[in-house]
């Protein structure tokens, strides 16, 4: 497979591998498009958004305070009918504060995406954040998503896959989102104590175990059984979060007392270890499993290149993964060096997040407030931090290019154009946005537009700009 | 190009460019097909694995209370259906319809998939295949295809993203609440031109414009509702900080989320009663994956479902008599409560069948009971009814889909799931 021209490769580097061109970015990539991307890979991981810097432990304790306030407020309300109490006001303030924190986390992440010069690095981090989905559809998890990405995902995206898997599987955000924190071995000491207290809520929860197998590692077609899921769930019992009075409040703790005693068998392998080591050993084997390499490399190829990527590409990534023991920096470099990834025909349809942020990048700006960003993402079906399930956001064009979504993109583009277009030269902007990917049809439509606003809206609604 | 094209001339332009303009021309077919041209089918997909034993608690089953432990409902707390079953107290609309013979339950229905994976099971539900990866188009889309030679009818999905059940060769419309299109702008016309050789964006955009026109008609036909927040309507209320919780159950329906849900249902109904409106529609509700703290969560979700159905019933008006609504989920949940006040992924669940077109009757399919020996793999409600049998019955008897095509085109490989008869 021969590679396209340098000009075309520069446009592809910035739009397909990155987050859309900022002014001058395609020019900057022109001398060495692959080198431009490879230089963005670094061992220390992805950039951190400039947010509050609050840790998951901070957030966990804030959420606990909030829950206590809510409880007090309810108790008072029960006593006094519908009368507003002083506590009700505190409760409302706390609720607003928490919601604003989640919004601020999301805005900081979006601003990083609009401002970064290393957009491939950011895309790579976003891919892994979506692979290990946690969602604000759960209240407790919502405040932990920003810290999760900062603590578990971003530092590990160019390291070994096992580190990333363990960081994700032990983070409070994942432990709450997939109900692991409360899971208790039925024959553990904790279960015995709960039974003596006649507390019915003590037992196994298999949610995290199942989704690690199905989504994070070997994949649903790996041939595991319900028994494997249950055994893995037993191995993971004890993975939990420290309570207020304990040593590590709001952080990962292993509760020996909640751990199911005895050895386990998962995917045909025996695990005779005890305690924390047992779950970690299963995770280690899953990370090294060739089925994990195949499943995850297929996802990488689908995310960056095509909804139906060539088998040669997936296999090359898979080989590199197995040769390097899941070294994600090496896999990223192999992706960049694969000729299949440079096909000039753009086939990936930008997700709402990618689409809206690439529009901000085009004008060299960033969203000024969460209110500028959240409504359009929600309207297009990608509500901030709220993927509908542990599978994360869909990747395919069919999901996002629904008739209704195109109408909403158009309406948003019109509004965006009205706010910014009068300051820009549409023809120059088209060249900046798409470089050698600009087609005569789009260039003509833009140059013939009646107004700058119309030209801007046409450009960002063009098939070329909406794809990458 | 004329800067002041109006809607009709825009559509005309679309047609002259060979762009798929939907909804036109359905009337011509309608006249010759008589009653069938009025029949409507709505499929509601509850995603996440809806707990059937909460939808229709079998409070009369001797094993129910013990299996469910802390989350069991008491007989006096459910809306009574018969000696075995009640409905969840939040399903008051469904219950009122059931009392009139316009709603029935299928308490042990399942797809042919047994993997207990959300995504696999949803794929199987939506493709109508006998196993995962058996097809890459949705069975509602193949229904449109199968009907096309005799009746060209439209399909519509509600929501910002396109669900698999309606994906396929026929361009289906999609709609979600939002602001209207400025009809005087040139942009829609210019974009149609720019998309004319784009196989994905061209048809989708034309369909979107058509639906917007219809939405404006559907909305103006109804009373205005200023308090509502349309942007929030397509997703059920979820627990962001300060989201819903069980203590707020009493006023769930009257809060903003409930109003938006009602509007969502009634607007869908408004679409479907228009002369050339869609006869087949799909709508998805999320958030049924209740692994922990199930009682409060499921009450919120079922309330939302009930209000959407209430809105749909109202929006359809007298056309309710021509409608069948099917509510299904990808799988049910474990019969036993788990260690965290919730339930894990299971097998059979409850399906709801509603509509004025329905024949009154008892439960649909058999009830296997909850005795230990009766449970599937000693954990889940055992499936007694393949949901394809229900779908096929509704398509054959209600929508008039040719039976041979039903087997070969819409549900290939479903010989074991004989179409249910006597539904309508």
C-alpha cells in the first residue's frame, strides 16, 4: 500500500489521529506527519486537565457529607411536612456544588482537547477513558469521573496494559460504578457477621467481574461461562473503598474480611493465592491473554481508522501487543506506522464530542462555559460524562449520523457561526480546517456562500469536516 | 439559487435531485390497502436488563417472597392483575389499560440469547437473529422492506442516536426533542446539495428535514406545555448529584422529568396520527441495570416508562384502537436478590403488550413458576416464550406482513418460534 502525498498525510495526521486542526496545525505537521504524531507519545502518559486538582478521596468525602446532609434534610422534612428548613438550603447548596464540580471537570477536559498541541495524545487518552467507562448515570460515580481519568487513566495510557487494567479495576470510580465496593464473599467473615446482624444486604455482586471479561479484556466471544464470571467475582471480593474512619478514606482498600475464602478457577486456570493477590493474578492473566490483545486491538483500529478496519491492520496491532506484552506506547506507534491508517478516504464520522470540539479548535478558541457545551452534546445524544452503559459511547457512524442528529448539528452550526464567523475569512478557514482533504465541492460551496456565517456553517457541516 | 425556498419547494427540490424524501407518496398506497394502512406498531426497548419480577411481581407465587428477600413486594402494595401477578405500583397507566383489556403481560419472555451480556442480548433483540452477529440490520427495518412492495410505510426512532432495530436498507426517520428548523434559511438546501452523493448523510439529512416538518405539525396539534424541559426528555432522569431517589417517589410524575416524558410519548403519538406519519416506531429507555439498591431505581425507571406510555396513549387519541405497543428488554434478572439489594443479569423477563387493537386475555405465554427446580440454571426466571414469536404474531396479524416473508426475510432461522396467534 503506497502512502498519499505529504500534504494529504499532514491533513490526515491532524484530523484523523488528532482532534481537528487548530490554525497552523496542518502546516506544522507537514514536514514529517508521522514524526509529528510519534513525538506525542510519552511514557509519563497523557496531559492532565487544568481542573480543581481534587482527588477521588476529596470527592468521596464531599459526597459522604452531602449524603449525610440529605439524610438530615429528609428526617426534618418528615417531621415538619413540606416546610423549607435551614438544612434544606444547605442541602441544595451542597447539591449544586457537586453538580458544578462535575461540570467543571468536564469543561477542563474539553478545554484541554481544544487547546492541546498534542491532540493525538489526547485522543489516545479519550479512547482509554471510553474503554474503561465510568458514567455519571450513578450519582456517587459522577464526582469521581474527573479524578478517575486523572488518577487511573491518563498516567497509564502509554505504559503496560496490565497497569492500566489494575488502575481502573481498583479505582473508587469503577468500584462504585460497577457495584464492586459492596460485594462480599458469601462464606467470608463479613458475610457471617452480617448474617448475625440479620442484615440481608451482604453478598456477591458480579457486575465488575462480568464487565472486565466482556468489555475490558478478553471480550464477549472469548468463550467464558457463567461459572467463570461468578468465580472471578469471588476472586474480586474485598476490592473496596476506605470508609471515613479508616486509614484510606475514599481510596482503594482490600477488605480481607469480605474476601471469599479458598482457591478459584477462572478461564481454566487455578488461582490458589489468597487475599488481594488472587484478584490481581486473575487480572494479570487476563491482561496477557491473546484474546484480550485481539479484542482491544480491534477496538483501537475501529476507533482510529474505520468502523470495519482491514484485518491486516488489526493483526499488526495484535502482533505488536503480544510481542511487547501489551506496551501501549509501542502499540500506538505501530498504529501510526501502519499504511492502512493513512487511506485518504475519511470513513470515520466524528462523535458529537469530537465534532463540537474540532469546531472550537478550528477558530483557535475554547468553550467559555459548560453551558456552551453541555446542551449540544446532550441534544446529540452524548450527554457529558454520561455514557448509557459500561460499554461506553458507540464508535460507528450509523449510531451518530441519525437524521435527527444531523438536523441538530446544523442548528448548532448556525448558532456557532452567528457568534464567530464574522471575524474570519471562510476560504482561508477551509484550507486551515481540511488542508489537502478540502474537496472542490466544499471549497466551491464555501466560496459561493452569501454570508460569512453561511460559509462557516457549510464548512463545518460538510461531509469532509464531519468525518475524519 | 432562490434564497426563499419554502418547505414544499424544498421537498420538491429534494425529490428532483433523487434524494430520498420520506413520507411523500404513502397516501396513494394507503387507499388500496384499507385498514392495514392505519395499523401502528410501537416497540419500546428498556435497556439494561429490566427486572421482570419487579414489573409484574408474582406475589401469588409461593416462592416469590423468599427468593426476593429484602426487595420482595407485598401483595397489598402491588396493582392486582390476577391470583398470581400484580403490576409494580408505578405502572398505574398500564394497570388501568389492563383492566380494560388493553394491556397484557408476558411474564417469562426472552430472546434466544443466553449469554447474559447486555450488548449481545440487545443485538439479538434488535436484529431479530437467532444468535449474536446473525444479522447486521434491525428486524423493524426488514419489516419496512418486506412491506414495501405492497405498502410503503415509514419507520421512526425516538432519540438522538439511531437504534439497531431500525437500521438497514430502508432509511428510517429519527427524532428527538429540540428547537425547530428555520425554514427561511438557505442552509438546508445548500447542504442537501453538498450531501447529494453521500450515501450516509444524504438520505439521513433529507429524512431529518422531513421529520422536523412533521414534528412542528405534531406539536402544534397539542396544547402547549411551557414548564417542560425538552432537552432532557429523551433520557430518563438519572442520578446526577441531586437526581431522583426513592424518597421523592410520590411526586415523581409531577416533576419536570415526568412532564418531559409525557410530552415525549404524546409527540410520538402526534407523529403517528398524521395522514402520512410513521406506522412503525421504536423508542429506547435506559437505566434498568439494577445491580444494587434496586427498589428505588426501578421505581424511577418504571414511573418514567409508565408516563411515556400514558403520553403515547393520549397522543394517539382515537388511533389507539389501531395500535399495538410492545415493551421488551434484553434479558431479565436473577430471581434471587443479590448481596447488594439488587439483582444480576438473568434470562427471562416480563414483556408488556398494550394497545386498543389488542384482544383481551390473560398472561401471554406460560408461567414456569419460581420453584427451585423451575429456575433456569438455578438462578433466573425460565424462558417459556421466545420474543420473536410475539414480534412475528404482531407483524402477521396486526401489521399484515406476509407470512412467508416473515420467515425468510424478517426473522430468518426462527422456525422454532411460531408466531403467536389471537393477539389482535
